[in-house]
């Protein structure tokens, strides 16, 4: 939403900007502030739902019923894959009733109703039918506002050694200027010489951390090791990292490095 000129000049050409008398009018200023608030609200909705997807958090359907009428929430939620009580029956969310029932389209193309106390917006590594869901989404021309089905995923190798605690594939990689600023733009946390991302998995908050060496904010950076730990807890051996934590950590490191690695296994 924005205040734009739709008037015409005497010559019949559209105005390039609002006249000063309108531009400084209190009502126009209020519209401008409303547009800014709507932009922030939309961004907040997207960020919150992205967090639900990343951590595969169960969301009360009563909460979904309350927020669904809000266009900011609805646009972000529509067409996400959801799971009800049966984890083997995914469906694309199309509507939420006032009572919290979910109307979804399943892989058979049927619209069904899910009546459960909570619904899960699963991370793609937790979707056994991911390939079928991606193909069906393409057939339906579904465009998700949140990266779910087409989110990059990495499977954990099966040949990891019990003693290993770090990934060295990215170590020594030089990356473009302003790594810290770019990391923040991508949604990752930056603290000191670490870029981190967190997920909730197996009843605990797990943090993936990528070390980097950067003398100045705008200098070239060199990546270090990638590791995982429990927030306010111990470091994790690679074999202890869950599938979501592993995928999101590798996704972060790959996006920061700007290149795929030998350990990348996209679904």
C-alpha cells in the first residue's frame, strides 16, 4: 500500500509525484505510515512462519483460526504443506475455519478436512513424499511464500566418524566483501567471528556455527569450520546432529560460501 499520484497534468500525462500540498498533507502521511506498518507486519509474519517450518513446530489449530483472517498471515500460510494427526497424510493448506478445522488438498487432488488440536508445518527433510509433493505443487502452479518444498536440503552422510565434531569442507574459502552484513541479510545471526542459525529439534535448541576470519566489516573474509552445539549445552559430535540441524547448518555454510560442496546432497 502506498500513496501514489493518479492525477494527470494539463497535457494529459500522469504526474511523476504528488504535489507538495498533498505530499505534506496529514492524511497522506498517515497512509504512508500505514503502508510502512503493513510492510513490517508482513515481514514479521513471514519470519515467524519460517521459524515454525525450520523447527517443524506443532501449531495449535485454534491459533491458526485466529490469525487466518489477517491477509499478512494468510498469504504466508496458504499452500504450505501441513500435517495433522496422521504424519503420513500431508496436504497443501487452503483454508482454516473459524473452529480451527484445516481444509487441505492431498496428493490425490482431493480437498479434505483435518480436525486436530495442532498442525505441523514440517521442514522438507521430514517429508517422506517430498519429491511427489514438489511435482504436485508444480502441476498446481503453487508458489509458496515460505521456502518449504523448494528449500535446499542436505542429507547427513552415513560414513561419519564418532569422534568428528567439525566440517572442514568450507575451510579456507575466500568470500566476497561484507560477509557479516550479507549473513545478516540472509537471516543468520552474526556474533564476533561466528555466523549461526538455530533450530528446535528433538526437544532442544541446536545451533550451527560457521567460523570466519574478517579483519574489517567490509574486508574479504575467509571461512573456517562448521560445527553444532546445544544452546547453553555441550558441543555435538557430527553423528549426534539431527537431520534438520544438519540440513540447516549445511544450507547456511553453502549460502555463505556461494558454492556447493562434496557433502551437499540435495533432496
